[in-house]
C-alpha cells in the first residue's frame, strides 16, 4: 500500500472519530460543536449582561400581575400589568455606569477557584407632577443588587440534563440598596440642572450558609465570547399568624440572560 493511500485512510479515520471524541463538547442546544477549551475555561471570567428578558406572573390576594423586564445594553425597562384590567405601569430606565466605566454595572463573575459574584445597578424615573403644577417633580429610584458566593457545574439527570449543562450560583451574601430621590425643577430655574434630593435609602442584607440559597441556570449556550443562561421560575410563599392572618403569593415565569466578555 502506497503512502498516499495510507494518508487517505488516516484522514478518513480521524474524520470519523472526531464526532465521537468531541461529542462531549456540545452540552447546551446552542453550544459550539467543536471547541478545544474546557467548559470551565470558557465560563470563568467577568461578563457584562448584554441583554435580559424576564417575564414573571405574580398572584397575591387574588390579584395577578405580569412583570416584564428587559435589558438591552445600557437600556432598562419594566412593564407591570394588572391582569384582567387596563392598568399598566411602564418604567423606562437605564443600567448605571460607575465613574470611569465604559460598560454598565450589570456583571457576573465566575472565578476558576469557585468564587462567584453578581452586581446589578439600575435606575428609573417617574413623573410625579400634577396637571396644574408650575414645576416638574420627578422621583428617581436607584437600585443596587449584589450577590456573592460560589458556583459549580451540576451533574446530569437521566435524559433530562447532560453533565455540566447547568450551573448553580450558590449565594452566601446578598445585599439590596434602594435609594429614592426627588428632582424638582421649573422653567424659571437658573444655574443648570436640578440637584436630586434624597428622600429615603433602604438597605437589606442577608447571609446564608453554603447550599442554603442558590440559583440554578441552564447553560443554553457556552462560548468563549457569549454565554446564554436560562432560568425557570416557580416560587410559592405562605405565612400565617395565629390562624387568623394569612399571606401568600406565587410567582411563575422564566428569564433569559445573555453575557458578553467585559471589556
């Protein structure tokens, strides 16, 4: 057998073997078919949320609302609708940029040693002016959500999930800061834009034992330049006091997040 035939056989064998060798590369439905980087290497780093689409239905005290939240780059918007009514509240806003940043502060960080962190800063304005007022009154809400803890790949479950097709963000500390400011201005103002006046600042902080609180994401896509996370939401809360006062709510929905490498 000559050298050309041997080379041809060798190439054919390699081509036939490639789908078998690299079949473990593709886990999520939009993963690359072929990659030479491990899933951990592709995920680790700091990512900016380039887009988010979330739709959650909440039922409380026989009243149902649908909240749709969208993020596109630095744009943030939330639309809250009371179902079976004409009541809709639209809140246009933006992702906040810290001084010196080119990108908004909505980030996920996954460390190679297992550490994880999420920072989410956004703000929106609501016009509080009356029809007959001579001044403009705007309430600005600034929200900062921070979560830190660890992350890990999850193992497969029968035919439902493949190994390393999902990740768990195990939250150990969570802090939410909400600042409400008022901006009053009129056509007679001189000297530039009105300065926001702080009305209130609320801070809530929680700490959890490892494994007590977590978020599980499906890895729809895991590439070096893009990650797509999906989360199914199904929450139920019930509390009662002295068998006379009861509070409960249920939330269902889903959320998709697309990440890009942070510059």
